[in-house]
């Protein structure tokens, strides 16, 4: 059992003997910047626990609104080390694999427990996940918000490009605006051309267009029947006052998204009764992509909830996703 533990991690391990051969302690790295401690008794019983998070010289430094999580599909579940009595699912070092990466651009004020369901969905399909959050300030003040996030995403993809050669983007709601700005940044410089080529497909879930920004953002902030309309009207006034600062960036994001310079495969997921993501505009965007020669799949439900199509139609959602991933012919 000791040798299996050593062979799994394949990293430098320090070990020491205490009291002869009766007790053996092993300290080593399990990847993802984590350190483990294993105690092995004379009867070969062993227990492993996570001790601390260590710093590495080549550690990726991500902004606070971004996180990188790893799946462990390349290791059989029964061979994963035990950590606090459970098998550790997300600790593989990115240098040990060429798994594909999902760029997850989530909806406004998304809770981590909800995002985690989508991460797990991608983990099951062998993808690591880079999550990008968009705050209300990022949306309302693009020059100092959304554009800064877009540049951070591009810089992070540059740093990660040595570990991932295939990227699938999954956007939700205003995450589409954020990815639109990111796509504009990617295509504005030839230095980023190789990153554009790494993107193999885009999943578009409940995309929000500029005209739907005010009702969508106000509902994300509160659903109070009195407060929500007041916030919505305040956002309309704000956008009118600062239209020369904000609106041009919204148009830039939509143009980059609706008319991408590269040919992408796309999966559009939306519903007819979504009050935030307009069904007619979604239909129009799907038609634009098809006429431009993109490989497009779409699913429009009669009844479903904004950014919660996976909750409302889980099996159909996964079936559409699996068919889409298969059509991409990834090398994973």
C-alpha cells in the first residue's frame, strides 16, 4: 500500500522512521499545491490527511473573482489517496495531464454551491474548470470592471496554455457579456491568436443582451416586488446618463460574440418563458451563427428558469451537452 501511494503522486517525498519500523510517516505533495501526511502502523493500516497548502514557484496567481479546479479523471477512484476519510477529487497537478479546460463564465452574484453543480458536471466529463465571476460593478462600469476582468482572463489563459491545448467555454447570462469582452481582447492582438485556436466550442446558457440588462441585473440583486422595479428603473437611468461610457462596451461584447472572427461550434440553451434572456434574440443569434457557417446546436424549452435549465431539465441538458462535446472531436 505504501508503494501504491508513492507511485500515484510521483513527486518528491520525504519520509522518516520513528521507533524502528513500527511507525512510518510520509510527507509529500499530491498536486494542486497541497501537502499530505500519511501515517502507517506496523499492521500496515494507514491514514492520510490534508495538512497544509504549500506554495510553489510556478503557482498560478489568479484574481479574486477567478478560480481553477481540477478533476481527477486520469486516476482510478479506488487509487485516490484518502483525505480526512474521503477520496480527494480535485488535487491532481496540472503539469501531470493534458486534460481539456472549461472556461466557466457564470451569472451575476452566483452562489458557489450552485456553480459547483456545473463544475461537477464538467469533472465527470474529464475537464478541469476555470471559473470567472462578474460583479454588478464589472457590468455597470466596463472600463474599470469588465475590461479589467477580460484582460485578467486572457493573461490567465496565457499562463495555462502550456497545460491545456483544448478549451470549451460555458457562459451563463451576463457571463456572455464578460466572454464577449474577453473574445474582443483575444482577437484584437495577433499575440493571442494561438489562444483563439485553443477554443473548440462555446455553450451559451441564458445569454443576456443589452436591452435585457436592467431587468436581469435588478432580479439578480433582489426579487422583492417593490424594490426590484425601483432598482430596474435606476439602472435604466444610470445607463442613459453614462451611455457614452457603458453602452459602447455592451455593443462591443455582443458584436464579438455574435460575429466571432473564428469558426466556433456552439450549443445554445434557452427557454420561451425566460423574462431575462429574450427568446427572439436567442433565435436570431442562432440563425446568425448558422448562416455564418458555424456548427450550431440549440435547445429551447417551452418552460424553464433563467440559468437553471440544468436543474429543470437535467437529463436533457446532459444529453445535449454530451452530443455537443462528441461533435467537437476533442483529443482527450
